């Protein structure tokens, strides 16, 4: 599919006496054919390619091109008797005579060796100028041969060996002595599966060598006689020099510099080609060197393009291709505009059909260029089945847009871009104003980063929270904006009530048959339910394992976003670990394989570690007993020399009384295995501490069961942060850093008012992240999610507690995190860490900055209690400019308590907008609704209790409970 700013020029074929023959005219050679036709010449196609679709000019952006003669192997001639050139020559001459045409030239239109050999052979037999030496001579298209010819000519070449056996002395010596990394590849480019690989160790090189041997064997039916090249790896700037030759006179049409960078787990992904002026440092070195290479290889006539590396010691050839630069010629419009009238396409036609015009061309493009431009290779950072291509529409309206070439259509599968073959397309940009060009390029890269090139097919359950449906009709639909500024695009994505694009452009699929595999999730509640959803969305079955004493009420603690939880099976933890494992295997049955076991909540951490270790799955193990015990955590990091909290813990008052009598007040008391702010209290004197100590030992913990030990700690002064991370094999990646907005409210010292994302490049984050990762190492946490709560004190960071599970709060923060990072959250990456090694490897070490927008999670706080009869505050929140979505379990008929901790929270709202002031004002609006008790109207003995300012005070009677 090709989009251009102007309609393509249709080829016109007036009756003339000359014809240009092209063997396998595909890709850019179609444009050469089209240019010849525009000048009044006929074009003949000689096909060795069997695929009819590849023979269609429209595939290469040349709709309207017609061939006067079209000869197809197997239909018009057969090469079975070995006299292919003579047979084709006879057929061609007969066809030309039939139309009274003079054959003016014959070139190869593809990089296939057979195409080139046939074209050169025909040109020689017809008395025309061949591209290189006849086919009976040495094969100069062979990459190994090219380097040998350079050595013979005294030109710089790459150190290399070639063969088909690892027992070959030259190959064995090369692999033993050459500095790594090295390049291992085939000497032919048209072998199916023949991948080029940069090998960093000898074993990696040996493995790829053996792989290529298998590739050669698999292609034996096509008479493949390829050999394997092991080459020195050259470091430097990679450039492409496009040339055209006539009677051994070489002229450079354009020099390009490749824009290669790491992406999607690969070190060298091609982001595009940048034209460089002939007088630039790289071009000034590469152009004369390439011309000498062409002479060394006997280049006579026609187009060529040479890939070179310009090192500190000068240029060195990687490979020389005796055909026009490929990429379907998407670059030719740009090259023609920069030079002021010609590209390699026009120069090729000049060399073959108009030598006088060729002589008038400069030896290299004259500077300065007449515009600014580049070819942008699109890089997909997501994968899936395409349902629409919104990014393409954005590109086509850019001021610098020239053309867009892509094979992607609705229904196509797009993969992560790791090579040219997985790039979803090429966009050419050009502008007289360099600043405008840069702005348009930045926007395209931004579209890639936020996965806005495509919408993908995905299940609705994974796209939207059920609560969003309630206000979809009331919220204004956002159409795409004409303005191409980044913030406007971000706003569209973040405010879509169906959340179509908010982090859902990367629906991750597994490369195995997940339908036959099972993941065990221990105590899946709160955010753990979202983790289960993500696992199931990838095709895996989930077994829920409930730990001993886990309450039935907590089993029902399911976020609204998770929907109804359905498991393949549910098992209960047994007293004996072996019996628990046996129960899991029995639940899985003989058909399914258990591939992972992870904690779905705080109470499940210890069981998940033990079960995963026993089942030989990815695990954090049990070598550190009671890892989730807050007292033990502090002791371990203290022993490791890290800042820790002064503390004491015990199951009896006598165990802690000495600490409490000597420690400066206030002090913090909490259960050793608390979740959220469960049971946490700031005690201001020893009497208050003693009362709360005994209270904690008498009440049921939020996770079920009873608290067995109480932790007494120094009160840390400073802001409290949470560092969300995911680990795999000891590699820790930070998903997000948040600062808690915790304040006193409703007679509780620790009420959550929200979480604010922190720039990972901020001074605070640069202190917090290494500290949190160090804690994970000390605690032996090597796999899975974690979130560490850390106080940044005047003397540095100090751990409050490290939770070896996903960040809680029902995962309400997930949408915001995904929107800020542009595509992922701790929930997604948690599943990656267990089930998708590649996806985890390409996840950034830190969230990219700057964030794509401003935003935060606003946790709603109730300052009153009662039975709800109306929810007027919801309508106000939904109308806010930065509103994304709100999740709450409170509806008409619900009973609301005053908010004192996460469990009595009434919901949360995600706000996000490109304008920081808009977010700030909207937060203020929500806080005023809370303060004025305008979120709800409550039932009170037949009367309505609303904000006092709305009624005459003497008529309101408020009981002690309000």
C-alpha cells in the first residue's frame, strides 16, 4: 500500500522503437521501468519469479505500468536443458521482432543471483553493456568473493573466512582468535531462513554456524550451494552509497546514513535513512572508496548500492549490490527533491537509454541540498491483529509528509520491529524548514512510543472497566484533533471512556500453546485479580490456591475492573506442603502442565514461594524464612549495612516494653505481616502503645487469621514513597515510583488521599530506586512483582516495608501507570516476568521520561457515613476535564463508612491531562466535594443529610455517630 502527496504518474506507452528489458523487475526496478516508460520507451519483463503477486507493479507503487513483453519461466521458456541464456535470448529476439522493437538495454531488477546472471548473460549475448563481467566468470555478487577482490586490489577489506564445516582449520582458527563479537552469515542473500547474526561468544557463533548448516540443508531442493561466512565486526558509522555506472564511469546519486538504535530487545534496529551531503566527512571518505570497489569488481553499467562502515581508519565495504537501492524506491521522491531533479532511478535510465544525459550528471550530488528530509522506518513497539491504523492518518496530514509505504492493512498481524522485515512501513518526510521537519519526526516517534500507530483486536473485558460503561453515554466522545501536538494526542487516548488505547495497544500473546498450561495464583485478591485477568487473557488457565485461614470475605475482594473471577480450579492449602502440591497437580490433571506459581496477595507470598520452589518453577525460594515479616526485613537490611528502622517485636508485652520505654515518641505499631495500612497506628505515649499492642493481638487481620506478633518501630519523618518493581532472575526493573499523599483524617494518622507519580529521573527517584533494588537483593527477591514503601528521611532512604507482590489498592493505578509510560504497568510486566522472557527483556529499566501527561490517582475520602440514596458527586467528577475513569463499589443502597484506611476508601478517580493546571484544579474540585460532604446524599431516619450550607441549621439533627 502506497500513499503519496501527489497522484502517481501513470506510465504512457506511445509507439516507439526501443525496449528496455528487466529481469525480475521488482521493488525499485519497477520505478526504473516506470521512468523509462514515461520517456517513451517500452519495457519488457523477464520473470524467473513464480509468485504472480510479486510480479504486480502496483505492489511497488507503480500502478499503471504496463509491460510490452512479459516472458515467464515455465510458460514461455524452460531452463531444464542448461542452455537458459541462449533459450531466453531466442525468445526475446523473436518477441522484439514481432513488435518491431530494438532492444536498448538489459538489467537485473532484483538482488537474486540468478536474475543478475541471466541479465548479464543476455546483455552480453545481445551485444549490450552488461552490469558486470559475464556469468562464465567469477561471481562478484558473492559476499566472500567481494572481500577477496578488495584484498587483491589493495583496498581495505573485512577479515573473514568461509566454509561449510566447523572442522575447517581456517574457520576453527578464526573462531578461536578473532575478537568478539563477530558476524556469521551466508554468502548468498536469497536463501530462506539465512539470518545474519552478531555473535558475542564462540559458543554463540558455533550455534549459529550449525543453524545455517541446517538452513542450507533445508534449501537443498533449490540447488543451494551457499557457504557460511564468519566476519570481523566493524564498528563505525554505517552508510549507503547509491551509484550508477556507464561504461565503467561511476557517479554517486546519494549517500545515506543509517539511523540504527536498540529497540525491542535488539541492538540494531533500523529507524531510517538520513541523506548526507557529498562534502560531509563520511560521504567524502566513502564515495571515492566505493568507486574503487566498483572498479575492483568489474562494474560496467547500471545501478548499484554499497553498504559501508566508516571507521576511524577509513571506510570498509560490507557488501556491494549490483542493482538499484531497494525499499521499493520509497526514497526516490526525497532524493530527487534534494538534488534538484534526479535520483538513482532517473540516473539509471540515463545510463542505459540516454548516455548524453548521464554525462551531464555531477559525479556526486552538489551541496547544499535544496531541502531537509529523511526516510523514517516505522518501528512497532507492540504486536497484534490490526483493526485500524490511526497513526497513518496522522502522518498523512503532517506538513512534511511525502509518502508512506506499508503492507499493513486491517486484519494483518503486526509484530515488534526487530529488523527491516518486521517494520510496519516507511514514511518519507521533507520540508524546506528543518525545525518543522524535526517536529514531524518527533511526532512519528511519539506515536510509536505510545503505540498509537495501530489499534489491535482484543477482548472488551481487557480494555475497559465495567464501571466505565455506566457513564459512557454521559461522557463526551473525543474525536481526533487536527492539531498534531503531542499533548492533544495524549489527551484523546487518556480520556476515551472505553479506554481503547490506554495501554491496550500491546496485547501480548505467548509463543507457546498456553491453552495447555496452568498458572497457580495463591490468594488472588485486590490487584492479584488483575494479574489473573492478564494471565487468562494470554490463554493460560489459572488455579486459585487459598492459604490456610484466608477469610471467605477476602476471597470476594475483587476489583470491579476484574469482573467475575472464574478459575480453572480452586484448591486449599494443606497443612503439609507435599499435600498442597499434590492437590495442585490433581486439580491440573494429566492434560495440563503447571508453568508458574505466584502470589496474588500479601497472605499468599510464603505459600507461593514454597510451592514454586517445590515444583521447580520460577521462584524466590524459601532460603530466607519469613521474608514478608517486617521485623526480619529490617534486620536483614541492617545486617547488610543499609539504613533500617529501630524496632522491637514480640507476641507479648514483655518483648517490647524496654524498647517502648526508651524510644522517642511517637512510635509506630503494626502487625508484622500487615497489608496496606491494616492495623498501623501512630502512638504518642506508652499507654496508647500498650493499648494498641493488645488490641492487635485480639483482632482478626485483614488477610484472614489473627496477628501473632506486633512490630514497634521508630517514627520516620519524611515523605513516604512506593517503588513498584518487577524482577526476573535477579534483574529488577522499575515500573513506577509514587509518592503517597497520606494525611490525617477522621481521627486516623494514615489515610490515603492518593498517589502521585514521580519522575524516575528526579533526585528523589535516583536515591530511592537503587536503595529499593538493594533491599530486594538482600531479601533474595529475584522474581516477580514487588513494591517497597520507603521514607526519604533527612539522612537518606529508609525501608518501611517491602511487599513481595503487586502493588495493591485494587490496581486502580494501573490505567494511569499505563498512560504515563505509554504502554505497560506492573500488572502486565509481572506476567511477562514469569511467562514471556522476550517481552520482559525489552521492558525499559525505568519508565521513559518525560511522562506522556500529568496525572495521579485520587483516592476518594469520605468524611461522613450512612446509607447512600444519591451520588451527586459522581456526576461532578465525571465532568472534570482531566477525568479518565473512576472505580467505586459505592452505589445507591450502599453503606459508607468514614475513610480511615484503604479498606474503608470509597473509590478512586484517575485524572490525566496534558495541562498540569487542569489536573490541579480538578483535584481541588474533588477535595471540596469530600470536605463539603457533596459526594453522597445519605438516608437518616427518614430525613436527608446533606451539606449544612444547603439547609437551615436549626432543622438538622445530627446524632453522635455522624
